[in-house]
């Protein structure tokens, strides 16, 4: 198995305070396991984190990270959500806190 950080992605843009944290973590897990989202087996979802609207998803296989990152847009959809939410998905890096500031503060 690859190092955990190499199998982890950072998700920003998660709607905050709409659902309880456990439900949102489940929705994220389902999203990133679906083949239509280029997903695969999820080892762990860390949500909530210290940053609002941000989660970490760790996959069983590093190849899934590359596959997920190749998808142009990740639309978070679930019947428990009032609408779709566009997620910002990036590779985990050691300077992740700086990167999250970039994702959240500076619009794309």
C-alpha cells in the first residue's frame, strides 16, 4: 500500500451545516466510491475538519486518486441535499492548509 498521504485527496466546497456531519461523511463516501465519479474503494473519510466545508478522503489504492482527479467536475448530488454542489478536488499535499486557503478564499 502506498503511503496514506499519497492515497488522500482534499475536498473543498462541501455545504456546511446542512446535514449532520455523519450523514455528510456518508454522502462523500458514496460519491467517491461511484464509478461515474471515477471513484473506488474508500478507506476513510475525515469530515468535519478544522476548515469549514473541507474533507479528506483516503482511498485503498493510489491509482484511484489519479482517476478521481482526472474527472473534470465533481457534482455532489444526493436526495438529502437541496441541490447539487460543485466540489473542488485536489491531491493532498504537506502544505494542505495553505492550499485550502487558496481554494476557499480565491475563487476559481
